[in-house]
């Protein structure tokens, strides 16, 4: 049986004297790959913590080959406040990797994650999701297409240009096989928790970190273009689609949602689908306050499919 230990990686001391620490659940079982899994790099993506919890429970009662390290909350301060960014310095940690030991708290935290967790991995799985409102469902293709396919996501995204400063853009160029999974959010449907757990375990099987048959599917769609369709005004967001529209195709430049001024009640903006064949990858499906530029819809262009 493989061994299990829990430990915390110290980052630094907060203004109130409490120590900022990062949690790690580590399983070791002799020969095999070194796999790292992170969730909640964005503090409001709580579903990733539950995916990690279920994966850890699974690994406690199954044999692990090599090393599997799970960091369920990579932004403890963001998680504490339910915020995407660190509340103290307002930084988005997933734009500033590899961090900076001389910077503000998010820079230091990113630096510690790089030094004490990401460096030396053979395989890296980073779990993201929507926050309080948006639901999302796709996986990036970075430097290991087979691993991305093993997430079992409907949509695989091979970007022509990626965000700068993500944890994945640190690991991938250094030869660590890397995948970013975007799974769930909003009304935390058990469906997405289950999907995320299945994705992680399937990758662990593919990498032979655990035993078992790798599940494959032959109907995944790989695309190179995803549009972020976000409002230009804040206000009251009223969706034109229900969450059932996730993972469906909408044809033409139809209305996806509307933004109203909550004071005058006038229509400020109609948010429209950008393509001829629009695959709904991220959406908001509930009436809520919205800010300009908030993640509202991510639409895959099915005409950008990579065969
Ligand atoms: Zn995220």
C-alpha cells in the first residue's frame, strides 16, 4: 500500500500574525510518475476543492505508483473571501507566475508554489471553474494531447495565444506534461464534481499513477478559437439561456443575455453570440448583478475545429 501524508508549505506571515500556508496531500508508492494537482488558484472556484477532496479519498484506499501531490486550495486568502483574486493586493495569481519572492503576498505565494510544488513534476493538472455564477466546461491542449483528451471534456481548446503568467505556462515549457481543466462553477451541480473527479482519475490511470483502464471517447471536438463575450456595462444581467444550454450549439448571432440599468430599468446592452456555429463553453444562467468585463459567455467557434 502506498503511503499518505498531509503537510502545509509555509508562505509567510500575514499582517495579523497568522501564518499563510499551502495544504498538500501527498501519496507515495515507489516507482512511477510525479504528479501534481492544484485547485483554487482562483479563490472563488470552490468546486475544485471538492473534486480534490474526492480524489484524495479515492487515493487513500487505492494503490498509488510514484508520487501524487494534491493542493486543494492554492489561494487560501481568495478562498476565505470567496474572491477570484487575493483580497490583500487584488492580484490574480494566475497571471503572475512564476511569482516573485520580493513582491506582494500573491507574488510570494506564486513563487512558493513554483519552488515547493510545481518544480520537478512530470505531470501537472490544474483545476479551474467558474466562480459564483458562471459555469464552464472545457480542457486546454498544451503539450500532451492524449492527457487533455483523457479529461473526457467535450471541447478541447488549443489556443493560438495563451494567457501570460499562468501556472501552466510555467510548467509546460519545462517539460512537465500539463493540462488545465475548466469544470463547473455557478450552481455547483454534482454532474461537474463527478466530471472533474473522473477527469483527474482518468489522467492518473493514463500516467500509470493508479491502476485501471483509461476511458476514451471519440466524439471530442478540438477548436482553436474561443470568444469571450462580456458586457460593456455593469447592471442587472438577465440571461436569455438557461444552464441547460451548456455544451450545446447555438446557430447565428442570437441574444445570449441582456444587461439592464437597475435604477432606470432601461436596456443597456444585448449580448449576442459572435459566430455562425456557437458552442456554449461558459455561461451565466441566473439573474444577477454584473460588472463590465465580467466572465459572462465563452463561445467556441465550431468553424475553428482542428480535425
Ligand atoms: Zn480559474
